[in-house]
C-alpha cells in the first residue's frame, strides 16, 4: 500500500468507528502520524493526504536580491580582469565601492556556488603586459617581503600568527610567531626579525590594516610605518587583491606550512618559539636553491661580502611611536577606468595616461607631498599634509 493510500485508509477506518490505536498499529505507523493526517483531513482541504513541500515560504534572513546581484557582477568583473575573485577579494571590492550591507565570507561563497560561478583558473598566472614598478633587489638587505600567516592553532589549543619575512636577494628568512595581529606584539615581532635578518632598505608588505594604520585616518601613519621610517626603512604596499606581488614570501609560507607547521608537534608558545628559530636556522644554513646557484641563503650572503645593518637596540621601542618628520613610504596601485588612486581608503584622481596602468605613489613625509610615478616618470605631485 502506498503512503497516500495509508493516510486515506486510516481516516476512512476512523470515520467508520474504529479505535485510533488499532489503526496506527495495524498500518505500522505512530500515534503522531495518525493525528497529523487526521488533523489535515479536518481542515477541509481536498488534497489533505498529499505531502507538502518542506521549503519555507519566506526567507527573512536571505541576502537581498540587489546585494546578490552586486556580488555576482563583481565576481565576473574580477574574473574577467584576471584578478583574484574569491570571497575575500569581493569583500574588499565592495568596501572600496562603499556598498552596504556586505555579506559574510560564507554568504558570498554560497552566492557564488548558487550562481554556478565556482570555476577556477588552471595553469600559471599570465601577465597582462602591464609594466609593474617592482622594487629592485640586487644586494642583500635591499628588499624584504613580509607576510603574516594565520590564525593558526597549536595542540593546546593556542591561537597564533606567524610573521614571515624573506630577503629577496639571498633567500634568508626570518620567522616570529605572535598571538595578536597588531599592537606591541607586532612591533616586537618585526624588531626580532630585523635583529636576525638585518634592516632592509625596503620592507614590502600587503595592505593589512595593522600594517598601514586605519582607513579612518589614512594619513596618520600606523605604528608599523612609523617604526620603519624611524629606522631609515621605506615601507612599500603592494596592490590590493594581488598577493602574488609578494610571491617570494607567499611561496615560503607554503614551505613553512608543509615542512614545519603541519609536521612538528607543538603544544605551547615556548615550543613554537623554539621550533620557529630552529626551522629558520635550518632553512638559512642547509636549504640549497637553484636560483642561488646551488648555494644556501647564508652562503649567498657570505659570498656577497655585503655588511648588514641591524637595529640599534636589543628591545623594540614601545608604542605609541612618535610621528616621523622625514622619510618616504610607497603604495603601488592598479588604476582602473575610473582613474581613482586608492591610498588606504583615501581617493585621488590621477592623470588620464595612468588609467589601466600600475602607478607608484610615494608619500614624501619630509616635504609633505604625494608623488605619482608612471613607468618611473613623475606624472603628478600633490600636497599631502600629514595628520
């Protein structure tokens, strides 16, 4: 007997005077089942014995259609431009355009999946032929790439981040775990890395907020920028949503995860600190790179004969650091059709020749100026009063 036939049979027998318990037992059903369908019958619906869909008629928490459409359009636009187009990249783009409300990363991923936009590119990244103002690294200490991995977790469980830095010319690495994204812990970690790796001329980083300060005060110079300028270092921020511009340290992060984080058991911050230093030493003294002619990073440094400069004091300065009066820091940006240069959420109009090109924006703290260069040529200079 089919399910719908059992429902009509149960109600027919009840109407004929049979006891409910005898009915649901004989049909192999429960008391709850019987009274559910009896109640449906008494509602007067002629199709009472048919199953109803379980899907709710209303979705009060569903993302508005307009926002979903914006997410889809941004995903397609980023994909077609050859840029990163995941949930985080879409979030950044919505923030840049001032769109609200911004869905969570998990909601954006669901929207992407629901609209069949989960296709990923395969193969290597193909440059678009745009000249990129990459900082040159020909000697040790000229350019360091810095990145933060995390949050990660120990067996404890203990939550932490790993601050990883690589000297581009020699491949030497510096690793320092921290328990917080910013604050004094970040300054201490960077100082510790410089104490072992040396002070770079240029410290290249991404656009993580603890590194540049705050979008509310884009000219305030965050503690990281101040630390660099006070020590004669020029920070350089790579384009938004283009992590491959920090490709050397990004590749090192994969090496760190595979050879250290996922392999060495650690249960405390002491284990992590000791393990990080041991892995750093092993990498710098034993790992041989083909790009270095089969030498280790330390051998490459020794062969160069270059003398490194180190921090003047063993301990990092305490925050808040005073505002620097001199120095420079740089921001590399790709200018889209709008002609807008975005420096930490502050927008500037650039000359038309910079559209669809990468520009190097230099903030000259000494002269309070913003200098914009295209292919190494100065194309605009704007007063930039520090606040």
